C-alpha cells in the first residue's frame, strides 16, 4: 500500500458521539477465535505460510477494527509472487480521504486469492496525479485505477435555480471531464478503470419535491449517477455502484458527518469492510474469479419439509403461506441467476426419483428439472457429490456456491472443501435470497449474448456427456458430435466476448495475462500481429466463441512470433480444439513467412491442467536452463510442424 497508509490514522469504535451504523458481512460465519488465529499467523516467519493462515481467517465475518488489524498483518505485498495468489496493482484516486479503505480492499482481495497492492493518491489531487508524468501514480504503474469521487465537487457550481437544460448541460460537462481522465489513464497505463458512483449525503431541501426541482442536489446526483453509469458502459469502464448500496442500507450506514468534518472521510470506517468487499468483487470479476455455479440443497432450502417423509403434497411451497413464499423467493432468484448465465445444480441427500418428481409434478415449483445442469440426489457425502458436480461441469471447485439450510452440512463442506463458497444462511428462509444476493458471489463486469446462452450451452453439454458415456470409444464420441470450427481475426462485434474470455479464463491460460478492451482493440489493428477467435459448433448446438489467440512478433526477429495470449473455455476441453486451433495458427503464420513460434508457460494455481500443452502440440523446450517460479519457454519450427488430424471440420 502506498500514498498515505491507514496506519497513520487513529480510529475509535463508534460510540454515542458517532452515529455510524455497524455493518457486518452477514453471509460469512462468525470467527471462532480471531485474536488467537491472528497471533498464530503473525508468529509464522514464512510469508507464504502466513498468507495462507491469514486467508483462512479472512473467510469469517469481520468488523472495521478486525479488518484493519488483518490489513496491517498482510504487510508489504510488493514482494515476489506467492504460489496460489495473483498480484494486482490498484490505485485509488479520490476527492475525499480514503486511506482507511485500503486495508479493507487488501483483506477482501485476499479472500479471493488476490494480493492487492493499493496506492492511495494524494487527497483531492486525482487530476494532477493522472496528468503529471512525474507523479507517484506514474511510478506505481497501476493495472487498475479506481476513481472514488464525491458529488460535492461535481455539483458545486450548479445553482438551485438552474433550469432543466442548464442542469443537463452542467452534468454533461462533468461527465465529459471524467471521460477525459478515463481516456488519459487508458492511454498512459493501459489500466482497467473502475468508476465509483456518487453518494448522496445532502439534506433534502423540498422533501419529496426534490425529485422535481432541476437544481435540487438530490436530483442532480441521481442524474449524474445515471449518466456516469451509461457512459461508463459505453466506454468499457467498470462500475462500483455504492450509491445503490447506500440507498439499501441507509446513508447513515455509509456516511458519518462527524467523520467528514474531522478528516474528510466520506465513507465511514464502519462501512470500510463492505466497501473493500465491493471493490474486490469487481476486481475479481474482471479477472474471471466470480463464481460460476449455484448448487442448491432441496429439503428446507427450496421448500419446507422433507419430501421423502412428507411426500410431494406434504411439503410447504407456494403462495398462501409465509414459509411457502419464502422458498419461492429463493427459487425465483436462482432462476434469474440462471437467465444471466449462472449454472444451477442440485446436491441433496434424497432419493433421486422422489426429488426429481417435485420439479416435474409440483404445481408451485418455479425451478424445473430442465433448469438444473447437474442433479445429484443420493445418500453419499455431499463433499464428494460437489466434487462430482464440478467434474461433470468441467469447472473448478472454487467456482461453486453451495446453499444448504443445515448448519452441520455447511460446516462439513467448509472443512472438507474450503475453496467452495458456503453462505451462512439466516434462520428464517425469508432471508435466504437476500443473504445469497448480498454475498456477491456472481459479480459481473459484462453481460453478453454468450452469458445469456450459457445455461442452454451447459444443458447441451449434459447431452454431450451422455453421448460420451454411450459411445464405445473417445473416437466414436468425437466423430458423432459432428463438430466444426468457424475462425477468423478479431472483429468489432466480437470484441466484448473476446475481452471477457481473456479475462475470465484461468485453466486453459498458459500465461494468465489479462487485457482491457482497449488493448484487445489495439492488437486487432496491428498489421504484424495475428489475432484469432474460434467458434465451435456441433450437432447439439453452437458453443459460441470459446478460444482466442494473440500472436505477436519479436521486435528483433521478424520471422518469430510469440504466443502472447491463448485461452480456451473449459466447456470444450477434450474436443481436440487446441490441435485444430494450433494448425490454423501455423497456417496463418506461414502465410506471413514466419519460421518459428515461441510460447511461454507460467504456472499458476489454476492452469496445471495444461502444463503439458505445448509438448503435446510438437513444441520443443527453448532452453534447458531452469527459470524462476517454474516458467518454461517452448519453440515450434514451422517447417517441421506436422498437423494432427482432428474430428473438427473447417467452416
């Protein structure tokens, strides 16, 4: 952390002189003995081992002072890379005091396997930091920049008597100034930008009539936030919508006027853990670390009662009872998540036929069997069943969120599979959906047509797996799929999906490099760079764009191309696309008189599945000398490349 450490501030727990509302991360379990765990972590001399211990502590519910202590315990994150953790350089540029937010961001980042090095810009100097090449921001070279601005500055010059057109012009000017800063950051640092929405900390002047008066501060701030959101979406800027959170929680949960007057803290210290959570969610989502699959228990989770004992007619579900409507609320939320691309699965201790019958026959069920990609109901250990679900979906266990009303089952999964997210459900089912929503496991930074089709694509994958199991051999299975590939360079219409795939893919990603849409666009415009996108189709449907490749020239050896980025969706593993894609890349390289391809493999916590990718494609080690952190280099002589025959036709 740089630029004003939070340690320099002294924070007291709010008492009668402070009207802050205590906010906690209610979806996390209560820590058994946090002080003891912290002492044990600090007594560990090995930094990597200490990080692992701190990461386990961070999985519990924390207040501000606990978050501050853990943030301090993290120490300097600028050291060498730590296996299992990804490093991120994040700069906060603000028009208020935000030093106290940095520890919360670091702690919430660690909760997601991210080591976030936070730079806090000088108070109110965000313009200068961006524009002056000599600023410390330029030395820091951020990968992500968070603009945390107050509404005061942006609306200060708009009079209460402003007409609608005058107010609109002033708002447009403020947003345009923001856009210029965004553009400068993108051009200078090639960084991803996060724009925070504005808190409304003003007092009402007209009461409800504030919504009508063009120059009323509340109306101006609302319009500003709307314009910022719309413009950010067009400019591929990520949004941190704390305005909506403050509306839900109440402004006094986020803003304490005494703190503002004392030290120009617009975001209260008591809101810091939640703020850090929100920032970390956006950072993690941009890096493809959001959860992918919601796994649901059945009895007393999706309905009240035990269907095996009570029968379909005896369970409580549907309109007319508070309990029945509570479970419908969770089902409705799960169905909406499916519509936006989250995979749904079932993991229940039940008889399979009895459990599935509820989905087929109960008239009040909102979720239907066709909504569930993997349905497991048996009497086996749920931890093993979750492993089976991840395996069938071909996703990592840390992509799962498991929702179960039973505290013993939740504790069992946390102990056996700590990488699986398990929200701590409240006693009343009426609050299940809210708990799941507040946990933010499925944070998104884009919503593409591929996202909308994902549920159907995974349903088709289930059919493919059934075909695989019924086939006599892998060769028969691949032939029966009748696959074809459509490929070509990046195009404007597909840039959003290409960027999303690059930033979300972790398993088939040899270098784990991430690129913004601006960088992807610039690659596609470079005459000496080869960009390729691959869409895989088969008789069961269109998988969409599932692989992306960027080949960049060596500046000193024009006949050499480096595989700078190559990603592939886990949905198409085992379909031979990597072999067909490499053959296509070789053909394109040969057309440009390229004689050698080079590729780098940088091991990460998630990409071990492709550790032998390049040898399997005919690449040879480029150097016998060992490299730090297990990095290997590979080369492919195109003159000697022998394409591997696949079951994929060209389109």
